[in-house]
């Protein structure tokens, strides 16, 4: 097939593809709508890609109908050469359409259809997300979830409502206001986590945990977490055990890490069996971010005697924490060293110290002394080696004699 020369002014300066919906920015440059909206809304750029002039995120983008018709005509003329005709773009979503869909939520017969339509619109493009946000759709979705909880019914549309909240982010100020007006939001989300036999259970619960993380991160965390009930933590541990998506696991761990800031919560976490679940997660060889979160939580939980006892009751605990050292990230090294320091200092029986020797903990601590790590971390490793030198000194991996001069 002969090579087709596309007129240069048909090409979007960002995507370098033929424009499907050309729009002109206030700087006079024409782009494909999807590309320039992604540039403005997703990448949060504030300049025109071509002219480098200031271009606010809420700048008007004027449809270039003349250019679109020229592109469509050219595509039709070259159809025999394999060029597909560019369809006429749909009119942009407007607030009136969104308000109409939200009003339909009051009709039980129309709820599911309306929520499914809102989800499709949210997933379609950045322009729709902006319109949905301006129409306060996140607020409507939160209130729908709260009403489901109040009625004790897992209504059709719950999955879609949670999904919409993944596409259209809840503004921080809106989130704080919602929590102030309605304290049942956290209870409603954790209620979803306790439901059994739900359709698409993993997806629904993963979405619920992601929304929960956003609610906690964008609000007065202490205000929420200081009143956390044991049931909340038990449900979080249970969903980790039952299985979530990769994103869901990370979100659940971030919620639990935030809750670790309060001593009462750490005690409840230990009692709920979280230590065991964290070690089990690590034994699966998770991604870097999950390991950073699990080790950070373990550090907090091992600061109390019950936490260390639960840690040591798992046969693979010392081994898996040791294995993660010097292999994942500096943050993991920090948490791992401090976990092992707490365990060896306050629960360092001969059995525990011999286990640390057997699984390579001592060797890893010696390696860390030679690695490019912070002085505070090396000092902590040295402190452990000195403290237990009488037990470990005959090991081939123990530091060279010059170490004793420092003891």
C-alpha cells in the first residue's frame, strides 16, 4: 500500500496522531481534545505545550468544527487506502445531564441504571470527571453508600458507586465537611467489608478499602482513628486474610499504618491477629510498596510485648524480615532493623538469638555495616551485635576482631 501523506495541520501536536475532536485553546493552538485535557487535568500542566504561554486548567477549549469537517472529508476521500473516517464527537457532558442522573437515584427502579451510566461517564474521559466533580457526584455516591448501610441492604449499584469514587476523587474540603455532617461514613464502608456472599465480593471490598483510605487521608485522621472500634480492625484484618486486589491490599495497609499512631489501636491490632497476617503477606513475596507498609506496621506492633510475642509465635517471622533486608528499599531496611532490634533486646531468649543466627540475621547486620546506609541505622545494627556478642561471637560471619575494640 502506498504511503499516505497526512496534512500537517490534521496532526495533534501532543499525540502526533490525526485529531478526532480538534479544539482550540485560548493561545490559538489547536489540539485533539483528549490529549489537551489529559495534559491539563491529569498531568496538571499550566502552560500551552506549543506556545509555552500560561494555560489554566479551566481554560475554554473551543471546538474547531471547520477543521473537524476537513479531517472527516479527507478520511472519506482516502477510505480506499485504509483510512478510517473520524466519527462526529458526542457533545460534551453538561451539568444538567448529571443532575438528571442524580435525581434518578431517588427512584429505586432507576437507581442501578443511573449509577451504571455515571460510572461509564466517569471512565470515559477527563472532561467528564471534571463535570461530575463540579456537580458534586462524589458527595452523592458517599450518601448513597451511607443510605445502603442505614437500610442494611446491599443494593444493586453499590459496586458502581464505589467505582465512581475511584474515577472522581473526593476533594479534601468536601471530605472533611461530609465527615463533620455524617459520622456514619467510616462505619458504612467497614459495614461493606463485613458482608458475606456479595456478588463480585473482592472488587467491591477492594473499592471500599480504597475509598476508606481516601476518607482517612483527606480528613482529621486523629479525630477518626482515636475512636476506632475493635470491630473495625477485625474487619480490616479479615479482608486481608480473605483476599483483596493488589491496590486494595496496599490501601488497607495504609489505613492500618495510620491507625498505628495511637497505642490503643496497636493493642487492638495485635489482638485481632494482624501480626500473623502481615507475615503471611510477606511470605508471598509482595511488591515493594506492600513490603514497606507491612514492615512499618510490624515495627509499631513490635513496640509492645504482646506484639513481639505474636511475632515470635510465627515460625517464619525472623526469617522473612531478615530476607527483606538489603533487598527491597532503604525504608524496608529501617523497619527491618528496628523490628529485629526490639525483638532481640526485649524478647531475646537464647532460642530467639540462635534463630537469628541460623536464618542469617547476623550476617545481614554485618553486611549493613559495610553498606551505604545512614549512620543511625548502622549504629542500631552495631548496638545489636554488641549486645549479643557473647552468643554470636563464634559465628564465621561475625565482625572481624577490630569489632571487639569498639565493644
